[in-house]
């Protein structure tokens, strides 16, 4: 996943900005708060990815799909409660 790669390479991205950023490029630099948002979204999407990959097999049954759907909905509900006061995450987690 792209966000996982960005998170892993965060130090190198920051170093690049420290060494080569000009005024125009500096506008694209992520703040610590924005990096925290990237981490939260990355962690959430990794959970969804695991649940959907479990259903990818040709041997998947309806029971497995229903369990995965329940898990995904539960993750949305947990995230909705955890981030209920965050204006960035409220619309994202209310879609579940």
C-alpha cells in the first residue's frame, strides 16, 4: 500500500525536504499532524485489506464473507467512536 510505503519512508521524505526544499516544494511538506493522519488512515486500511484478502480465495464461503463484513463494520464503529470529535475523520468513518 502506498500509505504504508510513505510511512516507512517518512524519515527519508523529511530528509529530502530538509536538503532540497525550495519555497514551492515546501508547500507540499506534511506537518506532524498530517503525518499522524496518514498513520491513522494507513492502520485502518490495513485492517480492511486483511479482511478483504481473507475472502479472496475461490474457496471462500458465505460464512467467511459475513464474518469479514461484521469485522469491517465493527472496525468502522470503533473508529467512529474513537474519532467522533475529529472533523477530518467523522465523514470518513460515518461511511461504514
